[in-house]
C-alpha cells in the first residue's frame, strides 16, 4: 500500500526537512530534542504503518534538531508484528518522496560485550541478517539486487564519531545482528552470534537499511544498549527492561545527534 505523498507534503506546509530519523523501542524521548515541533499522528496518514508495540510512539514530528530541519518517525513497525519484512517500505518511500535522501536509524539492543553495558550507545558499522527475511523478496525489478558493501555511510559515521568526541561522550562501534524476534535470543544463539562477529543483537533496523539503500538513501544507524544479551548475567530478558533502560542511552544519543546532524546535511 502506498502513501499519498501530496497529502503528507500538504500537512508539512512550508517545512522542508533535510534528513529523517527513525526512533526505536523506548527512544520516543528523543522527540524532546526537537524544537518547534509539528506533530502528525500516524493514524491520520492514510496507509502509514502503525506499530502496536508498547514503547513505540506513533507520530511524525517535524522540527529543528541542532538547527537542522528533521523529520522524526517516532515509532516503527517490526517484521515480527506481521511477518512482513517490508512493513516500513510505504513509510520510507513517502520520506524519499519528500526529497529526503538521508536517514538515521536507532534501536534498542542487547550487548554482547562486557565493556558495553546498559546505557551505552553503539554506532553500527555493519550488520548480519540472521532473520532469514529480506524486505526485497518479491520485488520484481533488478533493483532488488542491492549492494550492501557500504550500507552504513562512511561520512555519516565520521560525523557521529566526531560529534561524540566533541561532546566528550563514549561512542562504541560494532556489528549489529538482526534476529526476527519477537522472542529474545537463547544463550546458545548469543554464543553463536559472538563467534560470527556480532557486537549487539536486536529485532529491527536491518530491513529499513536494506529498503533505504534500495531507495538510494544514505544511511547511518546507532543502537542504544538496554541489557546484556541472554546468558551473560543469568537474568531473564524482558521488554519492560528495554523500555526502562532505553531513555538513559537515548539522552546520550540525543546530544550526539544534535551535533552530528548539521554535519550530515552540510
């Protein structure tokens, strides 16, 4: 299902966002960093995918972050909600239709590294798709053969790294592994993920990266660590923990983004 780009442009009025930001679980507080916000609930946009997952907002927020006009997608639909890895395609196509070709994705993730505990932020440098899903399955054109050698834009990563340094904030770097969810991983799966080179695990982001690259967008992504992965502490994992811990790392990420976004649209 497509989204009426004319309606969305009309709702935004004179605003012309240069970059889009997708917020993950428990990270809705990042919209507090948006100045002069214009809010459009997803349910008011015909065809916009709406998540039923607690901890996810359900609105577009357009305003200024670090002096840059940004379109914030507060909440995303996950593949595990319907089994459709391309659930966010209509939303990303609508964003691209507005002339936005730069995208920053965020998520809540589990850490596989002892030194990267809850509240940490990890810049995603690469990913491993362990879900067995792909949002381009069924795409009829040859455009489906998307190259992902440079899925995460080198210049955007440099901007985020420099901004963290300017703010004197730690920014880890690593590889994110996408599991389909919605159940959490087992300790054995986490041991496997570590052997395969993953630094963090989660249930989102990768399909949006693939879709964004398919649409010709430049991409950056960051994980906010909400917990150590299964088997690392002996404690059971829960979505409640994710929602509780995400805002702590979200504050750090908001400060980094406020500095990085101007560099990313320069």
